[in-house]
């Protein structure tokens, strides 16, 4: 095993360990301190987080699996679930029709992306990164509603996480860089951690 692969495996082991503990913790915090309407969005968020970390680990760790093509499909599909899942605790708190409208729009796009990645992965292969980034920043269309519904700290964390994800894409595309995959997945863990702080802060401040 090369050092690059070993480094990437370490990142994934850390991610799965921390992600599982974090998902359990945020569900427990929501049950104890959250509002009645918080639990479903948090369960959706936690499921998206674990889906992304788990599918990424399965694809990037088991390089000799006979099901590697399907592992890749689930890995890429889970990104859509993670993005939509991360938005859900926030969009469901938006005022007026934005709560239903934006949440439904995000999940509609995510569901279409998941379906295509599972059954026709090559159809959107060349524009996948653009689709991920577009869905990740779709909240800008409701910027005024987010400003009205969320405090400055939460908004700053959401923006920071998005910036880290976006910056990490450069390393995802930099194939010749040593430890490229480990660095890219490190960016993903950092960004997911920043968003986690935003989500759990939402529950604790409720």
C-alpha cells in the first residue's frame, strides 16, 4: 500500500469515527434540548452525514472490491444527500413559503442527482462538480430569508463551511499532487465539522 492510500485511509477512519459519534450526539442533544419540530430535520441531517462518510470510506478504502463500480456510484450519490441533509435543519426554519419551497427544491434536485448517480452515472459525470457546487450554494437565492431567520454566527459558519468545501475542490482536481485524495477528504471533514457546529448551535440556541 502506498503512503498516499494509507494517508487517505487514516482520514476516512477518523471521519467515520468522529462522524458516528457526532451523529449520535446531535440526535441525543435534539431529543433532550431541541424543539419538537427539530428531530426530523436533525435525523435527516445525521443520515446524510453518515451516508457521505460511510460511502466515501467504502469506495476509497476497498480498492480491490468486486463491487467497486457500485461503491463509486453510492459515494457520488451520497454527496447530494449530504448537501440536502445539511440544508434541511436551516431551510425548515425559514419564514413564509421559503421553508417548504426551498427545502422541496433542494431535495428534488438532490433526488434527481442521486438517481442519476446510481443508475446513469456517466450521464452527468462531466458536470458533477458544477452540480454539487450549485446545489451547495443554492441558499443564496434566499439570502434575505436566511438573514432574517438565522443569527450572524450561524450564517458565518454556514458560509465558512461552504468556502472550505469549495476551496477543497481545487485539491480534488489536482490529481498530480502527492496525497491529493487525503488532502481533499481532509477539506471535506473540516467543512463538515464547521457545518456541524452550525447545526448543533441551532439546536442549543433554540
